[in-house]
């Protein structure tokens, strides 16, 4: 949790009546800036200390910008961070991530595990209610997961629940009876999961949105069930306004089991696509939180106020290049090693991205995840060694090396152009870069999944931000040879064996060692993936807000609060 304090704290005992009189006489209540206010930023709830102190929590909303309108608030269809930012306020999974990455009970109270490691029995809260006052039951959680897995739903995150017995077969149409899926409502407040094999990471899955409950009675009867005034959730807030393309508003859910602990009663989400516009609104006190253009970073860090409100929080993830191991010349391991050794990550982070605090990556396991071993594996910048690898591949000094293609989605030009230039300069090879929008880019890669050797890219750009706090989410879900997100055509028998061992191993030390060996095979032994850098989250937050960002998923605004202060006018402070 991040905490900042400012101003002089005054005890109410020092004379509230006199204070109010002086505030009225001296004009102590601060006015909102006269700068033009975008239509999606409302005028009430001014950010003045006095307004917060005298009017109470409900008079001041938290104003948190979104860069796009949520693509969907369908509980089972959302896959993007913007939709989840809103849904995570309206809904509650079985568990919730804390700021340190551990989990805490949310919709659940506790769970037990069978001796064979396959059956999780979850006890639910008996005081949990939907926002319309109905009791939240185990069947609602069953309905949510079955709807997620139903092929008719077309849920993008269905794969995350394949560890449940029968889930993959149901999602892919091999079986059609949902009763064959290993999830059961034992009674009103008891939920049972049967896994197809032991999975030490499953408690982390129970903190993800794939365990949201649903109300089928509402979904099946109301075509507008995702809209304001229609949405019924089990989370700390309810959706009271959604002016599409303009803003959303959520307000405290009076039926929430812990409503008394929700300090901020109202959150406004204005849609402000441009980071520069967000920063302007933030500096005009129209936003409580803001992103910023990278071009403004130096000014922010030099400004005494903005620098104090600039925060870095964990966001486990890795930015990487995948090698097409079925296409010449990247089907040669020595070529991949040469390419990995020819990249100066420090230059990219410092001079290209202006984020010198970030960590260059030679491993794919992020620092926040057990198994992190970054510079102990993989290839750091070493142009001399890169040339040695290139010679071993049969291309001394780059002679005879065929032109290669480096593909990326638009918006990554600065990084990818820098990588291409380093390959040209440090290896003496010809590199062509290709860019396209995200949708067509993914469509192209998906079309290459089964046979990358028929496609044009030698290397492709991708990143992965962790869904949950276990190395399984990247080494298995992303880089397993059978993964839906693998476009390298790479395979390795020992890697497969190690990942299989992590699924059944209950000793965490041994399990971590298996992950580390698999990581080494991927980025060093085979060099099928070239990590570039690890992610973090940087953001501006007003100094009178106590806040926290969990490393996985969205912030939970039920845990945020304003640090209300009563400010004494200077004339009285000096007496």
C-alpha cells in the first residue's frame, strides 16, 4: 500500500465552530480550477481539502480515467484490462489479491484440499449478497464457470480453467453435458472443484475473474443486463451510469458484505484516450489518478509536487521476442543466441523508453514470481560473443546471412526499430521490420500457430502480463510447446517433462527448481525466446489518497481512501 501525507493536521477539539466561521469569512473553501473541464469530468466533488473534510466521503468521488470505453462488461467475455478495471469493482471472485501478491478471502471464507491434491472444497461467505439483495450461492459460482466454458459463450479466458476435470472437453465440444465438468455446488455455501491433476497454482486461479459468479436468471431474461441500472453484481460497487464513450460511474453497494469498510462511496471513470489530456486534467485537479506521455517524464520527475505523486508499483510481466524456429536462419540455435547477445537492453530502457529504473530481462520469470533468476540465465549484451555465435552458425561477420523479418504490432516501433538497428550494427545483417494493428497482428500469428515455417516472420514481438502469481502462468500457459500463445514452432522433450513435474509436485522448493530449469532451456539452451525487459506500473496519484495496487489484476477501490484533513487558515496557525 502506498501512503502519502501532506498539510497540517488539526484536531477537531481545537474549535470546529471557530474554524468554520473563519473559513466562511476568509473564503477558505478552495474553488476548482477555472480551466476548461472536459464534458466527461463533472464539476462537483472538488478536490479541495476543506471540501473533503467538511462535506464527508460521499461529497468527493474518486476520479480515475480510462483510456477507452470498456469493450464489454459481460462477466465471462471480458479479457481486456479496461473492462476488468470496472468489473473488478462490481464483482467479487472467490479470493482477492493483496498488494503483496498473496491472496485473501473474498467470496470464499476458506478451502480445503484432498490428500491426492485434486479436490478443492471451498466454503463461501454466508453473508454475501447480490446488489439486488439476493443471497450469493455456490450454484451461482458453478453457473459462472460453466457459462465461461460453454463454447456458445466464446469466452477468451476459458482455457484458464482447463485444469478442472472435463473443462477442456466441454469447452471444445468433446462432451456436451456440463454435469461432467468437475465443479459442483455441494450445498448453498459449499463449492467443490475436482481437478484433472494436482495443481499447486489453483488457489491463485481462484482469485481471478474466471471464478466470478453469475445470475443466469438475469442474463437470460434481460438483453441489457450489462448496462447501468441493469447490472447486478456481488462486489463492493454498483454501476449507476454508463454513458458509452464518455464515462462510467459506480457507487457503493449497500448489500455488499463489507460495505462498512468501503471508504470511497463513488468512483467516476471518465474516458480520456490521450495521456497528455489526462495529465492536463490531473494538474488542473480534475483527476485523482493519471497516466502521462513519456515525453513528460523528465518534467514530472523534476517537479516537486508531481515527483512526490509519481509511483512505481509491481506489474509482473515480460516483453519479449519469439523466434520462428521453423524458418531459416532462425531455425539455427546459434543464430538465435547471436541475436540475443546483440541486444543492448540498457540502451533501450534508458535512451529509447526513458525508463532507466526498469530491469532488462534475460529470463521470462518476472522478479515478483517464485523462480525469478534473471541474469543467471539467458544472454546479456555481448557483441563479441554474438559474432562468435554467428560464425558458429556459418555466417562469420554476417557474410551470407539471409535477410530476416522482425514483426510487431503498431505502437512498438521505437523498441523494435532499436532492436533491428542493433542487429544490423552488431551483427552486420539485413533486418526488415513489419508493423500492423493489434487485431490483424494476432490474427496473422494465430494463423501461423500450427506451422510457423510457412509464415514470413523470423521473430515476433509479444508480451505477457501475469494473470496470477505462479510461474505456471508463463512457462506453461504461454511457452509450453502446445500453448495457444506459442508462435515459435519450438519443442523440447525435457521442457515438457519439467512442466509436467511442476503440475504434480507439492514441494515448493522442488517445483521452483523445475521451473528454473525449464526457463533456462527456453531462453538459453534453445534461445527460442529473447526476453527484453520486465514490466512495472508507473502512475500519478494525488498525495491525499491512501491506495494500493495488487501485482495481478485491477486495483480494488474498496481499499482506497481519502486522507481527510481540516486545514487551519494561516492567520490562525500563526497565533
